[in-house]
C-alpha cells in the first residue's frame, strides 16, 4: 500500500493504519457483475462530462479550468484513501500543535502510550462507516499522488463513489440512468463553483486554517471524541449513555474566535450545498425525466432518519448540521434567484465580502439589500 503521510504517521495519527483499518472494515458494495461494473463506471464518466455543459449553462458560471480537474470513479476503499490524504493536509497545523502540547502536559505521557496507532485504528473505523454513505464529493484540498490525480494548480478532484450510487438507486427503486445523472449534476456544481470562482478555494482554506489555529484543546479531549465515536460504531456504548448533550467534534473545540469563524464557514457551506441542490433540481426537468420522483424519494430518505447508531454518529460528527445546510442553503438560493434573477444571485461570487452571513442565509432579503444596494450606490 502506498504510504500516506510519511513521517506524520508516527505522530498523533497513523494515517496509513487509518487507511488499512477502514479498508479492512468497509462493507462490501452491492453485487454487480464485472461487465455491469465497467458499464456503470463508463456511464458515470459520461454523465460527469455532460453535466459540465448543463451546469455551466444553467448557472452562467463559465470556466475553462473545469477540464483540468480530474473526475475519479472510485470504490469505497478508494474514497477512504482519497479522504485520508485530504484530511492529513488540512489537519496538519492542528496535529502539529497537539503534538507539541502532548509533549509538554501531564496528559502527554498517557497520550504517548496510546499513540498514533490507536488513533489511526479508531479513525479508520469512522471512515469505514462514512465510506458507504457518500455518493459523490468534490475534494477541494486534495493533494495529487500517483494513483489519485488532482488539479496541479492547487488540488481539487471530483469523486463519484460507484457502489454507493448503485446501492441508493436500488434502495429508492428509481431509474438508474436518471439517478446517476442527477447525482453528477450536484457534484459538478461543486466543481464549477471552485473552478469558476478563483478566490473561493483560498478563502475557504484560510477560514479553516484560522479555525484550526485558534484551537485550544487538550489532545486527550480530541482522542476521547474519536474513541466515543468508534465505540458507538462498534455498539460499545450503553443504551442510556448520551454523547455530551449531542455536541459534535467541532462544538467541543470552539473558542470565542472560532465561533465567529464557524459562523462564516457554516454560511459559505450552506451556500455551496444549497446552490448545488438548486442547480440539480433546476437542470433536472430538462435532462432527467424522473427528477420529481427521485427528489421526493431522496428527500424522504434524508428525513426518515436511521438507526440509533446512525443518529448518534450523525450528532457526534456534526452530520446533522450538513443536512440543515442543504435545506437552508437551497432556500436562500431560491429566494435570491426569485428576487433578482440568476445574474443577480451570481454577485455572491464577486468576493468574500459578497458571501452571505449566517444571518443572511436565514434572511435572503437582507443579503439582497446589502449587496445590491452597495453595488448600485
């Protein structure tokens, strides 16, 4: 297996062990023949290519750079490996800070005894859980490697997780070709957002790194959160035990400065996810004949919840917040487009100053008043 993380594997997290653990534990995907698998991969690639024109035409966000961002159709282990590489790059400053603190605190000896290998195993358990739930993903901060190419000008690649797409289309009993194109439209919108808006990646990375640099947390606290999640996944927590009032990883490491940053991050992520949902449904009727049925069944799947285990992990990992981002962000985009049209909405991509605040996501008219009044004055 290709080494991920080099020397970093011996620090707070053994990234190679995280990949190995997740790969070993990942659940098998739906049964398909070899010929069927080849056909599915080829179709997803065609749909991803077709989605470029559909999304660019609908959003009026033209860019030639999209062609330099690779599309990878992966299985569940492939998704794990790609995400571990991205996590390692993004979390490096936080882990280095925790490493320094570990060596200088009373808890450092305990953490040193536990070591990066235990953390790697427990992270791998969480990744194995998540690997069966992601349909597609635009990896904004992906570093390139030999078997996982990325945009050479700063990262970025589009992942389509074929087994998960097939699993959900069968579970929902929808038309497979339509569902695959529908998923590609959502993910292609994310690729267009980052390739058509040159400053967006650097802005988002800067906000995340500012959040991480403000982290003031005992390394043992983070390790305990990973352990709690892993124990939930393994069924090791008592039925009556609550997870700290439902707090997620993010909520456990907030300082006052981080809360401000998190508010901005929440707003921009709501915008990006809601915009993708809006575009997916806006393009859908013209190119996806069964889009109404797909959307209805998919929304029911999102809303109906899952097992107690699934619900516990959603809270712990903050996935409930992501579901709210889809809903709140889509409402924001739809309201703004209804009021000022697509070109008026696209002023949101002018600069970081024209991004909506968290309050404006809930009150789109306030964003319209602020941005359009300023532009017209």
